[in-house]
């Protein structure tokens, strides 16, 4: 059965009020069971148990959706993450209110290959972990209801079983060489949908502007799902503004309706439309109503009017004005959930991105949740979204057909989002390894065909790729690999390299830059290197020690330089949030790409505030080092103190003494001129900053110790309870030398363990949620859920005696 896509108003909730007349969608979050292994066959999922045969093996666990196979093992430091089949099952009370109606299961995404069963009947399958798809279960449900087991065994409910499989497969996108987990499971929402016999498949609302942005036009087209071949229908579409005022209402009549054939419903001209912009993301609503003798269907899409331009060898323009694209990236990945992000988590993450001041995001490296696109529309964030052709080269016919299908689905399913300006065709397609043959010309040919397909499906947007130099002439916009100061040279080389690369293509964008940082790790050396820039002879790249000092300086330098590049379209640093990856087991937090400005649980690193100080319009101030409890050096040695703020000026106080006011100047590196050299006193130090923005005064405060005693080699591990509340205990491990001094430059790997009633809160992929990790400045922290019992926590490091603590 061919896949069918249903686009709902918000996130799969009820579309319109009257159940007897309207398409209805119900989220299926509760009542699921899960098995992380394969079955011998579908019968094992539905066979009865009774007093004569009470065994029910294998054992299933209760779960709620969304759910991911790899919620914990993605960041397990000791084992590879699970790649294989898994099963879900539930029982549904199904009662379609429409005469001759269709009952559908709508999947917002499931990884990576999926089969759907009603009782023992296979009703549909899908390949691809990121696009939406629908299975029509009507006939199988009707047939099952006529069987004796419907009432006898299942008590009037319909058994639904779903097999997901993320097994390794060379002929499947994305490549398993990719620097991210290829997750398995029902990790996006699943919906039960009731429709009349004829329903709306997709609505395409194409908006355009003319007459110097003073005139707007909406061209409304639609496809329909019509398995019963309903011959005719009538309807209307309404256009309403953001206040709900109807500005157009047109009728249409349809005959000879064929499934998936695009029908034109009409056009509407709008005089002086409100433009969609970053500060005013104005959205119009297009409501299409379809009426037949079988029932009524309503579907609503949000659209916006905006004009954009990538100037030849020049900047980017939105609605006729130059705009520097200030962007980041995201993966669907979160601590304790992996890909199974809920709407509330996605809303929080996108709001944090907006609050940081970003106006652009690249959704790497696959089609992402409808919730994310809706949020980009409503928050005012421009989007680059791409198909999952990532690394590995080019596979055969099955592989290539999957790429065409996923590109088509992405464009058609997200066609109406005004936030999207770029369709990504691939990422790092010059990466060899998946196939014996690596043929650049064949990759070029396939890239060209995908480029043509994207323009055919959507002529209004541009195409792009990142890092495949032998294909850089194919898409409309190209992003090379630079990574100044991390994988390449020094960060002070950035502007020179970017200018050189920009001259090689007509439309240049800089995606992916930055570097890794281990949250909680700080370095005195990284800041020493910047005190006298640009005259310093220190080779900055040697100081990329994964400290938060180094990465904030790298970001700071790039941001100040970008303000002096009038030809630059924009950039997107990699990445907003740390995420799990199978190719980095040696990282300080194993199996985590730590290039985020927030950790995998959305805890902010210091670097978040660097971007906020350059990009955000809302006044803010942040003293660098909130999570840096101990600084070190010689007595009387001056130390660099940085303040990140977008205020006009700031005054620093250390131990109640003013070190004077500084004026903000983005070109005065570091920290845009808000930096001081101060004398710390040995022991405790109080730092306060007062920043002024017009008449508004903002303050920030931190406490730091200053250690002048030198330490030796770490020889001892000590465990100490540092917090405890409501059944949760937080423990700190410390590496000490022979004189019991904290070894502030130690980077040893430590491993926590637990015995007893409690549970170690690990496998979160964060600096405080991993049982094995590198220490930060001689210490490491983890928490335990005590379960109101007794436990013993231990910590060990190679060559050092283990330590234990009773909890």
C-alpha cells in the first residue's frame, strides 16, 4: 500500500469540533508494551495466555510514546548502542463515526524500518526514520471484528503490533558512519485518525509577493485520499489573518477525484499583506473544507509572506533588508530520552535558541518533527532542513530511491512553513567508507538529480549542501568546511579563510564551526593566550583543551569577526545541544559530541552567554565562571575576568573593590571589551558586575576560591556528599595529591559504581550524568536516587586506589 500523509492543525489533536462531521485525530501515548528484541513471528505478539498456558515469554515492558530503543544505551560508556528490531503492541477501541469512513494510523516518524500489523495481518510498512507516513487499517479492522477472537480474547478491542528496526544496512540512509546515532523506535507521536471516505491528503499554499512587497498572492492546491473513488465533492477555503478576520472565502467543485493528483482550488490576491519576519512572524491561516455525501473534512495550514535573496557574492536579504543569518544546529536527541523528545522539551529548546538571539537553524541531518517547524514559524527562526544523505558515499538503486522518496516527503510535508528557506541535499558526501566504489561523477550525477527534483517540487526555495567540494557548483548555496581553531589552524585565521572560501562560489554560507567543551572544565592557560591578542605569539590551537575558556574565546573571536564581514550571508555554529554519537567513545563524556553550548539535558554552558551577548536584543549580563569554583596561580598574579553582556557598559567589583567601568565594543577582544585583569586574594573571592543599558541596571554575582599552593601527581580518590534532597543524593569525586591538594589540572578518567537499594543516575550523556568520564579540574559529580534505602557508591581510576561512600 502506498504511503499517505496527513497534515494536522497543531500536533495531531482534534482538528475540528464535531465528531460526526469532521476528521478526528487522537494521540496514542498510553497503553503500550515494548520488547527490545525480535519475535519468532507476529503470533508471539497476539497469542493468548490462560490458566493452562500462563507463560508469556518473552517479557514485555510498559512504555509511553514517544519512545526510543536507545534512551539509555546511546551513551552507555561500556557497550555499543542497540541496533536491531524491537516491537510495540497495544489494544485500541476503534469506532469510526463516519459511514464508509477510513481509519488510519498516522506516524510522525519512526526508526528506521517499520511494519504495522492488525492482529496477524500486515497492513503497511515504511522505510525511513524521519518522514511522516500513514497506514490505512480500515479493511483489516473490519475483517478482524468479524472473528470470534475479537470479543472472546480481546474483549472488543483491536490488537495493533508494530515492528521497528534500526539494524545496520549499507543500502539505507543515513550512513552508519554518521556522527550521530541512527535511533530505533516509535520516537515521534503516533495518531489514530478517523476520516470520511474522501479526505484531504495534503494542502499546498504557495505564497508570493510582488509590487515591491506590496502585493501578495496565495495559490491553493491540494491532493486527496480517495480509495473508494468518491466521484465528486464541493468545498471552500478561507484565508484568515492573525486576528481571525476572514479576508477571503472561495468555493470550489471537484470531479473525477484521483488520489495523490494535485488539484487547483483557487488563487487569492491580498493587498499589502503583513510580512513574516523575525520580530513579527506573522501567520495567515488557510482553512480548506471538503464536503461530500460521506462527510465533511477540514484542514488548516499556517502560511506567511516573506521574500528572501542570497545576493551574488554578497549578503542575505529578508524582505528587502540585509540580514546577517545568526544560526545554530540541532539534533533530535535528549538526555534520558534519546530521540523521543516530547512537545514540551522541543518548545523549551527552541525558546532557548530564540532567547540566545539566533535567527536561523540548520536541522541536521534529517527531516525533523513537525513541532520544530511549527515553532520556527511562530518564533521567527529561518530554517535549513535537509534529507538524510549523510556521509558514506552513494549506494545502489534501493539507496537512491530512498533518497528521492525522503527528499520528496520532506518538501511536500513541510512545504507551507514560511520559516524554511533552504532545502539541504546532503552532508559530507565526500566521506568514503560505506561502499567499495567511491565514484565522484556518480555522486555528482545523483546530487544533480536531487537538486533538480527539489526545484521541481518547490521552485520558491534554494538548495544547499555542506562539505562536498567536488559538488559545490550544483546547489544554489554552498558551505565548505572551515573549523578555524578546532580542526584547522587558529581561530584568528577565521576571516581570512572564510574570505578565501567565499570567492570559490556564488552563494556562500558558513555552516558548522566551533569546537568541543567539557562542561565544568576550565583552564588558566587558555585565557593567558588571549590577553595580548593579536600580538601574542602563543599558538592558540595548542590550547584547545576542551575547556570552557578556550571555546568561549573561539566563539567570541568568530562573532566579532562576522560583524566586520559585510559580504557574509551568515553562519551556523555546530551545535546548540550536545548529542549522542557512536564514533566518539574516547570523548570526556563517552559517546557524546560535546560541541553544544548547552549540555544534553539543556544545562547551559558558559558559551551560551557569549552568543547571547552578541545576538540577543534583551539586556543581559553574565560573569564568566559560574561553574568554576577554584581558580589557581601565583600570589599577586593578575587574572583575566570576562563579562559577557550586550549592555553599553559594565563595572566590576572584586571583594567590594571597584576595578572600574568598561565600555562595550564588539571589536575589543575578548568579551567585547568587558574584561579586566585583577588580583585575586588567596581563599574566597566575591565578584559582582553591574551593567547598564540606558537606565536599566543588571547585576551578576559569583564566588570563586583562589589557590596558590601547587599540587603534585594525583594519587588519591575521595568521595564526598555535596547535596541531598527528596531521595536524591549528589556525590563529588576528587583527585588529590599526596598532600591532599585538589589536582586542578587532572583529566583522569573515573568510573562510578553503585551497590544497594539505589539507582545511579547515569547514561544521561552529561558531565554530571555519566558513570564514566574525564574529570573536570580534578573532580566529577554524579547523583543517586536512593529509593529510600541504603547504598554504597564507589569510584575508581586506573592506577589509583578506589574510594567508597555509604549513602
